[in-house]
């Protein structure tokens, strides 16, 4: 009976001291958790108003919430007198080990953040990178997805993409078309130039400023090469190329202008 009474006294003493301390700590922790949720929700709304990339918002906001709550739990444990140094050291060691094991993934993650923040390209842009080219269909934190012209899907690690040269074809509204047409040395190059200019003039989307430029660019071994240079809206780049290649060929044929091919004359000396 004496032992039971002493046990009740011990429980009462603990409840008055440590127990009350724990209850107060739990209440404060609960309030701080609520404040953390409120803070991160406001943070999410602010980032959305600032037009921050949704993928970044989905990563940053929950990550911030978890980090704050983890720190609060450590403070709460320390408040109760539980040593947290060993827990922190174990977590740090585990973090180092995981970081070493996931170097490539972390590099891709960091690259994804850089791409989403700096916007070197966006979904719908046509880019050339890492030896591949195509239309960007999706940008994730770890990978960028391209669709090539022949409908293949290229998945590129963001770590490599963010450290490589990126050619963004759609960055500007206009592009310059450079085409070279070859004619024989026996043909009238002035006539050929006029034909090429007339073909350019048939495309109503060609920009007048800068004006189209057509002139001889090279005296090659078996041909005179004429450069045609003009500016078009970016979305008309390929249309203008296919049109010119076909139209100029037909016009040259109608005007008896020869498009030469490499020839080799052999002279037999006796």
C-alpha cells in the first residue's frame, strides 16, 4: 500500500511539473503548426500571383512547410529535455550518404530549378540542345521532354541541359531564311537573281524590312552560287523554305536555267 501511495505521489509530482510542461509544449507546438500552415498557404498564393512556375510552387511550398515543422519538433524535444544532438547528427550523416548516392538526380533537380526560374525555353518552344532538336512538350524538375519532327520523344536530364548550349528557335518572332541556289556558268545570273526575287515576292508573309537580299555568294568549281536571304515570321520558316525550293526549281526549268551538278572532264592525251 505504501508503494502504491508513493507511486501516486510520483505521478502527481510528474504531472504537476514535467506533465504540465509537456502539455504546454504540445499546445504551443499545435499553435505553431497552425501558424506554419497559414504562412505557407499565404506564401503559395503570393507565388501564384507573381506568376512563378507552378512546378516550383509545388516543390518549394510543401518543402518549406516540412522543414519548419521539423525544426519546431526538434525545439519541442529539446524543451522536454530530450537530447537532439545525436538525432541531428544522424540525419546529417544520412543526408550526406543520400546526397552522394543521388548526385546525378540532385544535379538534375538543381538544373530543373534553374530552367524553371531562368526560362531559357518554355513548353511549345522548338529548341536544339544536347545534339537533339524538337518541340518542348513538358518541363519537369528532373527532365525536359522533347517531341522530334518524326514524332519521337526525347527525355533530356535537366542537369546536362542547364549546363549546355541551348538554341531556342522560337525565342524571337522572326527568323532569317538563307537559301543557296546554283546555276551554270553559261546561264544569265542577273536573270536568275530576278527569278529568285520574284519567287520571294509571291510569299505575302515575307517582311519588307529588312528587304530581301539576292546576290552571288560563290564562284564554285562547277556552278555560280546565288544566296537568297529574307526574313519571315518564325512560324512560317519551314513553309518559306519548302515553297522556295520547289518554286525556284520550276521557274529555272521554265527559263532554261540549268542547276548544275559536279562534273569531271577527262582529257586523253596521246
